């Protein structure tokens, strides 16, 4: 059951990233055409970053569930620590 829950979280995470990119791009094009490109671009970057961060949160949750509940090995815990470190770096960067 936990494997299916982890897979569901992964699907939600990928969907959040994809939908965030699509919505951010649509808003950028709608706001930017014939208007201020600089303000639209800043808004685009912020919205795209939010979508990526939301998706990464779900992916990290899926990895935690998969690592701790499904396959608890030292190698998978190391991979999980690396994933969380990358996500933390990305959240500060974005």
C-alpha cells in the first residue's frame, strides 16, 4: 500500500511541475504580449519557481515514504539525503 502511496505522490509532484510550467508560460505570454516584458518575466520566473518547488515537495515526500517504509537500506537513505540537499539548494536558489 505504501508503494502505491509513494507512486501517487510522485505523480502529483510531476503533475505540479508540468502544470506550473504550463500555467506560468500562459500567464507570461498573456501578460507580456504588448506590455512590459520585464515585469512579466519576473512574474514568470517567480510562478515557475513556485510550481517547481511545489512539485519537489511532493517528490521528496514520495522519496521519504519509499525510502523509510518500502526499502529501508543505507544506500537508499544516502540517496534520500542527497535529494533533500539538492531540493534545499533549489529552494534557496529559486
